[in-house]
């Protein structure tokens, strides 16, 4: 068997209406995750394999060089090479499984579960939007929700809003991305949240390299703490006991190695492999053979209005059934692919589409009347020790481009770095 064709297709799949609002107004680049690159690999047997890459969020994009390298080669020979990039590697596994008439999980190892846990996900948002997302998660069969606390929102108010719309056994996982700064700052905030039984796991509450601080947090709170695998180094993290489990992502070979090491230490983990229907299915196959992939996977599939599959991914009791058909075991909806295909004239020199972000001044407003205007990367500003890590009553206010010189001046300055000020209202 040999690869005779590699087609790369850029699509832009709209987010759900609420996630369009959340990701557009968030201080992040998540809005560009709607841009996907699909890889369609054809073998000389006539079999076709599909893969998917989130162009603006991946461990590795597919390149022209990588696509050329697999041409004329056996897909089985190259499929374990993570350097090929997400979508191409996935497509090779899919086509090999179809040729061999086995599901992908049989190419990965021994299946230990028929259905894999999966979580709903959101970036930072207002308490009302988080609560609405949580309600949708429950309606769609999810039993957990992972989201992003940020200094510009009052996390207690956010969690309280979510707790009012979820059942008692529904879990809420929080990822501050180190924005709680240090143990002295983090522990009081986390203690306030202990009254909410739904709060289950914290990911990277403070910088992961702060070994002493993370140990102090684990001793002070009664919730689990997760860290991205490898920081601090694996052996250091195990020896020092800095976390209860890991966040694992990347290509197949990386994930399998880290999953095996986690199992040796008897540590659970999240699989964090972001994407739409193909990626979520790929993640389920991987999670079905890794014994310690017991925390709900983070694929962010709930962002997308269409899964690009003829049968959308279904979640029941917090889990996704692992397909038993050949390859990934799902059928791509090629009509939907054509519907969302980005015309070539809209692609940049690298063949990638960048979704334009609306110009918005995002202002953190504090109860004392102080505020901070942001237009760029607010998180790095706060993580560097500027502003407060968490303030009760903090909220985010938005100011769209009104065409005024005053707005343009403030926006320009806020793009360079956040601007402290006094809140004058809108």
C-alpha cells in the first residue's frame, strides 16, 4: 500500500452563536480555532483517510514538505511520526485502519474501555454565559465542564452562577493558566471555592515551575491539581508530589509515551487534543487504550456548530462511544466540507486563513472605580504581576470602535500594553 494523493482543505466552521459571542469578546485568540485544515489521504488501494488540524492551535501544522514526504510511501511506515503534523498523522492512521479493516484503537494498543470521558469547554466569559454553557452541557449529556478563570472576572460569582444550573454530581474544572500567581494569592481564592462541591480539579493555578508553591497548595486545599506533563520534569514532579495528575497532548507517539509514564506513576490525566469531529474521534481511540486517561478529555468540540461528520459525535453520561468501524470509524460529511471550504484567494502565503478579530477595547472594572483597558494579550500582563490576580466584583466591559479619535488613541495604547485608568462608564 502506498499514498498516491494528499489533499489539504481549509475550512472555517462557525462556532455556536453563544461561543461566537464569548470567543469574540474574550481576551484570547480562540475565535481563530474555527479555521481547520482537513487532510484527505488516498492510497493506491482506493481507500481514503481523513485528518484534521486546528490551524491556529496545534502541536504541529501540516506542511507542503510533510505532505510531499508521504507521497509514494507506505502510510503504515510513517504514521507514527509526530513531525508530520496533526491532520496528516491522523489521516494516515485512518487510511491504514481502513486498509487493514481494523479500528484505529487496534493500531494503538489494547482497548481498556468502550467509551471515553469527555468534557464541555469554554474560555473566560461572564457568569451568565458560563451558566448558559453549563446548562447546554447538561442537556447534551456531559457531566463535566472545564473553563478559564481570569483576573478580569470574579471567579466566585462565576462558579456560583454555574452551580445554580447543574446537578450535584456535575463537575467543574478550572484552569487559571497560572494567573493566581503564587500560593499566598491562590490559596485564599481556592478556599472560597471549596464551598462549591462541584469544583473538582484545578489546572496550573500558579506557575508550574514553582515547586514549593504547588506543594503548599496541594497541602492546603482538598481538590485535585493538574499540570501539563513535563513541567517540572516528570521525575521531579513525581518525586516532589506537585500535582495529582497531568494534562497530555500532542502527536500520537508523544501522547502514548506520556500516557505510559503517567500509568507507571499511577497518575490520571486529561487528553487535551483540540479540534472538531475528526479530532474528537481520534482522541476517543487514543483514550480507549491508555489505562489512566480517566479524566474527561478536552477537545472543545462543543464550540463548533457542525462536526463535519455524517453522524455527529454523541455524548452520553459524560462519555463518547469509541467507534468499532475500520479506521476512525466515522464518515466525513463532504457536502459540509464544501459548504465551509475557504476559497483559495482568502488564504495567506502559507495557505492558512486568519479570521479577522473585531476591534474592541476590553476594560476590567473594579468596585473601587479603578479599571484597566486591554486590547492585546491581557493574561501575560497580569501574570507578570500587574493588577490584581482576583478581585470580588471585578467585571469586563466592552467598548466597540465608535469611530472617534479618543477611541482610536486608547485602542492603540492598549494594544501596546494594558492601560490603568479610572472607569468613566460607557
